[in-house]
C-alpha cells in the first residue's frame, strides 16, 4: 500500500524524466522480513499443500476416483494463508468462501453461457462481485472461477470436492501452523468501539483514520484495526527516538521561583498562588538545592485531609506563631529528600520517576551543583506531544 505524494510540477517535467520516474515505479518493493520469517512462510506453504493434497488424494483413492484431488488455486491461497496471515484476504472465510463460491459461479457460466471468452469474463466479474458482497474477497477465487470455465467443468459437485475440501484443509493447516509459529490465525479484528469515554484525542485520531480511508477508497490488504495499531506503534517509536536525544536542559523551566529555608510560610504560600505553581525549590546562599516545598507539604502541615475546613486550617497554619515569637518558615515543613537531575541527563531517564515514584517536580542542577532549572510533569508532556513543525512554518 502506498500514498504517492502529488507532484504539481510532474506535467512540466521533460518526457525522458517522466519515463524514468514511471519505470522506477515498476521496481518491486523490498520485503522487510528476516530469514526466519521467510523460512516460516516456506515451510507453512509446504506443509499446507502437503496436508490438503495428501488427505484429498487419499479420499480420491478410496471413494472419489473420478475427480481430481487438488486444484491449482490452492497454491495461490497458500501464499496468502502462510505469507500474510493477518491480511483480510487470507482469513479462513475468505479462503473457503472465496474459492468455493467462485467455483460455483464458474461452473454456472460454463454450463449456461456459450462462448468461452464471454463465460470466462462473466465468471470472473461475477465472482469478484459476489466475494465483495459476502466479505470473502480472495484473489485465488478469481482463478477458481476461470479454471471452471477453461476446463469445461459443469458438475456442481466439483465445487464441493475438491475445491471446498481443499480450501477447508488448507485453512485448518493455516490455523495450526500460524498459531504454532506465533502468528495469530484467524486474525481476529477488534469489535466496533462502543465506549464513548475515550479521550477526545483518541477519538479524533480514529475519526481522522476513518476519514483518510474513506477518501482513499480502495481495497487494502491490511485491516483498519491493524493499520491503526501500526500507526500507534510508529508514533510510539517516534516518541522514543525523540526522547532518546533530549536532555533535561532542553526542556527544563528556567524561570525559577525559589525560597530559602527561612522564608515565612505566608510568603511562600503567596508565591505559589501568585505564580500558579505547585512547588518551590528551597536553596541555600550558594543556590544549591536543600529541599522543596509543595502544595502537599502545606496540606500535610495544616492537617488537611479533605475540602472541609481547608481555608480555616490554612489560615491557622500561616498565622501561627512559634515558641520564638516568629511566624513559621519553609524549613519547618519542606521536604528535605529531593531527587535532582543534572542538566545533561537524558530526559528519558526521568520517565520512571514521574510515572512510578510519585514525583511531580524534579530540580535540575548544573555542573557545579547549583540549581539551574526545574522539570515538571507538564514539561515532560510538552516534550512528548509537541507537534512537529509544518513545512509552511519552517519555510522562511
């Protein structure tokens, strides 16, 4: 499957250049599988035809001696069943229904239509239409219909044996071999989504994919669900690659708002509210990190466990006077054990801290140990989901 980019200047290219581009389009695409997968496909096709042909031949020798025991379209079916077991064209119903129904169409055309040229064309056309209508489109089905006409086969039982029997045996062999080699077959599709509680971003992405597929309007050899899963994996791979080269200095917030351990709690609380932030690094005279005070520290110090009485408890905490006759300071409630990271540390190293250890703010230090920035969960999300620059935006 490919979506060739439109070229507005293609018509203005000289004829030799256009001819060269057209010839390039005939070049076969590279098969991106390793040697192990190649051997898996080869052995699967071998065993599938061996099983379908062997058992069918045995039946001919015992009860159906007047009929052939294997039909040629099974070779093409084997390529699909074992080579692309996830394709909608290779599923058991496609194999069995596509081959058998197409054979019946070919037999009917061979019996009732006179000229073989007309019978062959009608057989293939009607077979394709029938397979599309019954959701069993299978390329070898066209060969089954054509074989009936060219062979002059008018006995409808031929569609049952060998075509139906061959197809069922081949599909069974595909189920056994593909699943034994960790290739799910049949390749089950996810049910239609009924959950409306999905995030808007996920729903929008699915709607965009459906819109593109509707505009593309062609039969694909990959299902919609598999295509969506592939796109999600590509997106995640891109995120991993993007994070792999990003350092803390690239995304940290440099506009720091700090306090000392002697800063009154009332002043620290005012800073949190004024700047609409949730944490304040606590530094010493050399601007080295000695702690951090967060909203959670205020809640804990005030004994707040719910919304009830929150304002009153905070006012009590901020207006309290200690034994020395002075208001409480940051050093009395701050968290002293602080996880910090160097400015040259890779951002990907911080993901476990944000994801599993409950950290929401990580101070960043320079080579001399002084505080130079802070990374929050919002900074991490922005680094992950920042949209790429469009070509129009990058053009001066």
